């Protein structure tokens, strides 16, 4: 066994030792597999005490309210989520850093403060928040999937963690990422693969797959992910959760570890995932209200702007059923169509949306992501001797689009990519404004709805069927975007379209990947997209859409 | 005579022909030189009709008010500025595109609208605004100092021009820039050198030197410049004017021609120059109120935030007399010290400011500016065969700092520069926040005051004495910054400090460049600096400082 394997084995042992002995269950995966259902959450509900389930089924908003009203203690909440996270991890392999002890101490301290002062420290008082491994906490490692980073304890605390903590959040776990966060699945030589909480035959998605899996199993009410090509939205979609990709500069990234930190053509952004839409707003508003722009020069000083007046009028929604490149699977199309029906029923307006530069935009993004032909990754892998993973070879292939020579771009070539990005963004705004010609009131659309992902998910170890056509464009365009679960695959109705003629090779691959049986019961999310820095608006629009869908369902069921 | 010289001669003829014959004065420069004073404005006041001088001495705010009240017509205002600009140009060589005819037509149209509707089209109704050559107007060339760009008429209109025009501005002239805007003087093979309006022995500064000269001669009440290393602030300072360097993303740069458009490590910004501080606010507020963020994806959606409440309390000002690298000349030091006296007298607080990373920051900026070793410039020069200018060789020398090989940076090296930039900005914010420990009320400083330039100016063709130590840092740090004229060189009191021991070679050079005689009567400006995106605040603080200085002067004179 080489040196890197030893480091990994040691790391796994150390992490595992952080789980209290009473919570270690060697046979948990076998036990779970024996059950007649696929949801990890259902299993955990069976094996965990009802008193804990009563807590872990709550949203972050509900927890905050109940703790503030002293209907729950921070300690009980923290204990319940630690316990559930410990079990979820043993099934899904979703945690990389575990620090329950300090979390429980912190919870006790918060209880003491509330008791003594009668006041909560902030709107997140007592809310456990899980953190993608990139977020730094002093004394805790940040390996981001690199073997060579094992053993280096962080000195600093990410500004976001500081802001959340000041408002009462409790950190108890850091979650798995793929090496360097550059994949839509979550696998690395450090921690192996993270499985899907809804059905472990599937990938948890990536790169915030640890968050997706943990929240999907309700081992966390609210988590922090990052997104440079879909990394918040993909795990949210794969697990039927809510996720917000904020625009660049809205939520502080300062002192968060990243790969390619100097690459600012398309920047990674940081944002929340949760099982509740309200929690995304709680998170975002709380952080914006923290005025972190006084400390992080990349944060734009835009205070929270209430958008509830949107509820007083009819919305104008642009529908992009597909991008003319890769047709989403039948349940995704159904999800969008049903959403439109619900919206129309409520009096909202739907117009067609398509953006003709979709292909150029994807190709340019591939070149940005692979601008150095992944040399930084390769060099960091070499430090430990760990081997390269499959996704990296796929990525290398992608970024060669239109380039003969597998070399890092020159600086002049990189500037051409910047110009293209700016061109795309300008054209997108033009198109958006031009949508005024399509709507009844002559005003531009409020938001776009479109797929998040062409399939419900892809199988564990099937990243080759991953197609980022519906996430990457909104990184290139820096749009505020929400992932919203709307339905489940139903093998009885989501039949393959036998007559479909694929538009290209990728489309044919994705088309061939569909099977109603394989994806049955998997959740389907849609994406709600607003313009740059319209976080408040996209959250409000998503909420209006959700209400419309729910009221449509109720109506239909009655 | 080679091909490029012919193109230039033709271009000069064409520009000149745009001046009405009656306004052409072949002997104007000789005539001016014969007079016993140095200010071009004084000369023009003598040779132009009093009725026109009554108009051209007005600020943009005053013009807008008088036009709105129908005390003046847009046509009369436009005529007066066109006339004065034509003469100023014949002395200073400050204009590259002249279009008086369309301007006068536009003025007539504005008069007609006001007469017919009784309403102004916006807060700039009838205000002539001069534009740095980079700004595009359909049918007009944008050469940015390149011979090879001669003859190419622009198709598009810059978004800023559109916004200003919609609010009533009249465009009548585009002003000179150095080749590619990469110099602190204004000289190119296309139009030669632009001289200083206060004293033609001096450079007008750069790269918005055409604006500086034209406004300095009162041939324009308000102009648009750009700034990537001081290009708004230097001409403002050299001519004793006001200038605002807005933060990146506050004023729209969309469809403005630029060199190195893809270089976004340090971005060029666009902003106003004027002979009045109130005009900077009129300009900035008007543009911000135009909500151009709906069209330009780079503009941040921050509405105008009134800061007049600052007038109700004492300010906390950080004073940076010098950067420990290059000692400003005696009148600059005096200007800052007198400003502090005035502020203290009014009850404001002064604390010391220094930023220890000044040197690293300047070296990094040099590497950013010369990231491709000026290959883009060289290639564009080659298209016409025009020779390289002195400033470019100086720039090449600068950007070699710490680099053995005169080659474009690799993409990995460019990412290191981005990381350094972000590190500087974070450290700057930390330092800024830490200033709370120095102030009486335990709050951070409101603004910094410091030199704009170590000398009053440099001589025409003396760009080698140009030292950008006090402008470039605030580009690297993306600070909102105002140039504020506060005094004049007085050879009787601004004596060289014979005891001064220069800190380094550059400092010795700048020290040796001082002569009270040479700079006598030149204006001295200081720089007022706030944090990123604090345009409203920096304008208000500058206004409070100006009031304090004026009231101090009045008090002293009584």
C-alpha cells in the first residue's frame, strides 16, 4: 500500500472516530439495503427515536422559531441532527469532517444565553448548518478531495461561517466534495463516493454532493454549497431539494478554500441548500443583513430588497422546455408543463424563452473551466501520488473543444474568453428586455423556468451520463437561480418518447439513458432563473410558483 | 512620407474642416504665447464675446437650471461651448472628433421640446458634455490614438452616451487620448500632444488629457473620462479640476471602446471630470438614476443613496501625507496640511493612514497592465506601420519588475495576480476597519485624503517624470475617489526641502524634479478616497472638505 493510501486510511479512521461509539453501526448499509424502500430518510425515521425525528423533520425556519419560543432547546436540536448525520454518513458517505462535541457545547452555550438574556443571538439561533468542505473553520481540515491536503488544519474562519455563527448557527459537520470541486458527482480518493439519499443506486450529484445527500437524509436542515457549473443545483435536484445559486458577490466567499482561486472569468459562488424554500430565504436574508461587504471586498453592498409586492400581480414567465441541444427526459418535460398549467390556472402568463447562443456559451464555459488544461489539479494530485479520477479525463476532453493543442491557454486567449462572456451577458440582457414584445403588458419577463438537469439524476459511477447544459449557462450569465422540486418520476406515465429523433450525439446519448423503470420515484426539480443579483426576486418567484403548483395539486386531487 | 503619415495628415485635415471657417485662427498659438499670462481660459475670455463667456463660466448644474428656467436656451449654450472648444483646440490640441453641427441641431430640438412641452427631457437638458474618444457615437470615428483605426466609423452608441442623451445632454466633441489610453500624458501619432490648459509648458496629463485640457479651458462644462491607473484623476489634477473615479460597475462601460477589453484584473472605469464638484454629483446621480443595470450586465443595481446626513456629524479622515516611497513636492504636502487644518477647525477628526502593502500593490499593478508585454498594442501599431511611442517603452520597462523574461504572462501567472489583487483588497478592508481603534468614537474612518500626484504636473514631453504612486493603488483597490483642487503653487512659500533624504531612486528623481519657479501658480489637488462603491459618500465627503477649506480661507482672509 502506497503512501497516499495510508494517509487516506488514517483520515477515514480519524473521521470515523469522531462518531460516538453508540452511534456506530457496522451493519447499517446491509440493514438498509434489506428494506423494501429506497429513501434513506424513511430508514432513519424507523431506526431513530421519534423524539429526534420530530426535530429533524423541521425546517430551519421552524427550528429557529421553536428555539426562540423555547419550545425546543438548541441542545436537543443539535443532538438530533448530529445523531441523524452520523447514521446518514454511514450509509451515504457524505461527511468528511465531524465535530459533534464542539457543536453540542456551542448549543449549550446558546441555550444558556437565551435563558439568561431572554433573547436569541440572531435569526439562526440554534439552527444546525452543515458546511461544504471548502468552508474553513479554525482547527478543522479543509481537504477539498485532495490527499495532499490531509492533515493541514485550517487557521482561519470563512467570513460566511463567521456571519452565520454570529446569527446563532451551529456547525457540526463538513461535507464531501469531489476532488477540486470540479465534477457533477461527488467522489475523490480521500473519501470515495457519496451516494444519493433518495436512492443509493444514484449519485448524490456534485460538487456539493455531501450537502445534497446529508440534507436529503434530513441529517441537516440547511447547508452551504458552492456552484461554478451547477454544484449547488445538481445535488439539490438529484435529491429533490431546494438550492439557490446566488449571483457573484451577493454571499461572501472570503476565506473559503477553492481551486482555481484566481480564475475569475466564471466565478464559483456560495449559497444554501435545504429541504424548504423558506430556509433559502432565511439563509440569504440573514447573510445579506450581516453587511459582510464591509469585510469582503467582493461582496456588493446591496441590502435586502423585499419583493413581496410581486404577489400582488400576475407574473410573466419565460418557459425554456429545452435548449435545442439536449432534450430532457420525459418526467422533466412533464414537470415543466405541469408547472405551466398551474401558473396559467392562477392567471400568470407564460411566454416561450430561448437563447440562441446556448451552444457557444457551453463551449466557452468548457474552455474557461479547463483554461490551464487542469494543470493545477494535476500538480496537486502529484504532491501525494494519488491517481487522476475519471471525471478529470472527461473534463479534459470537453475543454479541448475547438482547440488542437492540449495546453494551457495564453493570456490573450483567456482575454478572448472574457470578451465572449461579456458578449453573452449583454446578449442575454438584450433578449430578456426584448421579451417585453411577447408579453401582454409589454413588460419583460420576471423569470425563466427551465430544466435543472436533463435527467432526474445519474447512477452512482455513471458521471459519463452527466450533461450540464442547463446549469452551466447560468454560471456564465451569472443569474440568480433557484432549484425547485415539483414532482416525481412515475413509470406509469413518464414513458419514453419512441418517436423522438435526437438532435445530436449528446442528445442521443441522453435519450438512450432514459428508462422509466430506472428513474421511477426519483424527484424532479425545475430551475427558476432571474437576472444577475436578483436573489430576492428569484426566491419570491419560486415561492409563488410553488404555491401555484400546490394549489393546482389540491384542486386536482379534490 | 509613408502611408501612416498620410492617413494622419488626412485625419487632421478632416477634423480641422469641421471647425467653422470663422472660428479658425491660424495665429492663435503665437497670439496666446505673446500674452503675459499662462491660463488659456484667461486668453479665451479676452478674445471671445462677453455674452459667450457669461455662459461658459457656468457649471453644468447652473446651465441645467438656467435652461430649465428658460433664462438660457440650449442653442445659445451649445454655440458658446462649441465656439470656445474650437479655439481651445487650436491652442491645446485637445479634440479629435468635432461635430458642432449635429450638436446645434440637437440643441435646437431640445429648445423646441422645452417650448412645446414646458418640460425638460431630464436633469441634463441642454448641458453640453464632452466625451473621451473611447465613447462611441454612431457615424463618428473612435481611433483611441491608433492610426490603424482612422476611418472606421462607429456603428454603435455607448450605453453611457445613450443614458446621458436621454437625460438631455448634448454631445459636440470627442477628446484626445494617448495611444491605447495607456499613459499619464496625452500623445499619439494620430493627433500629437495635448497641452495643459493652465500652462501650456505642461502636459495635460492622461489618458483623459483631452478632457482635462478642454474643461480646463472652459471649452466644456462637464466631460467623460476613463481611469485604469489614474486617467481621470491625473488630467483633473494637472488642470486643477474635479474628477471622480467611480468603482467598477457603478457607471456603464458597455459599448465603450477600450484596449485590453478582456483584462479584468484591474478594470478601466468611466466617470466625470468638471470644474465643479456639484457637476460630478449631477453626472453620477443622473446616470445611476438611469438604471443602466437593466442593459449593462456589469453595472451593479445600486440606486442612488443620499449621504447628506454626513453633514450632521463630524467626519473621521485618514491622512496619508505620503506613501513612504515617493515624497510629494512641497506644495502638495502643504495642500494636505492646510486641508487638515481646515477640517480640524471645523471639528472633524484626522488620524494617520498608511497602507503597508503600497509597494507590492504598485509592482503587481505594473504586471497587470503589462501582462501581455504590450503585444496587443504592438500588433495594432503594426497594422498601420506607425512607430511605438516613448511611454510604451517606459511601460514595458515597468512591467518587467521581478520578471526575467519579456514575455506575456502564462495563465497561471495571471491567476496569481488576481489572487494578489484580492489579497490587497481584503487587507485594505481589514486596515480600514481597524482604523476604528484610532478614532475618538471607535468607528472606522469615513475617507482617506492623500496626494493625487507627487507634483503639480509634469512638463509637456516630460512623461518620464510621471509617478503614478498615488493613483494606481486605488485602481487596484477599486476605491471611489474624488480629485479636489485646494490650492496653487506659490513659489514664495513652497520652497524645496533642502534637508530631505530621498527614500529610493524614484524618490530622488521626483525630489530633483521640483522647482518652485517651474511649478509656480500651478493648481494643486488632493485626493479623497472612500471604499468600493461608495460614490455618494466620497462626493459628499469631498464637498464637506471643500466647504471646510473655503470657510477656513474666508476666516483667514478676514
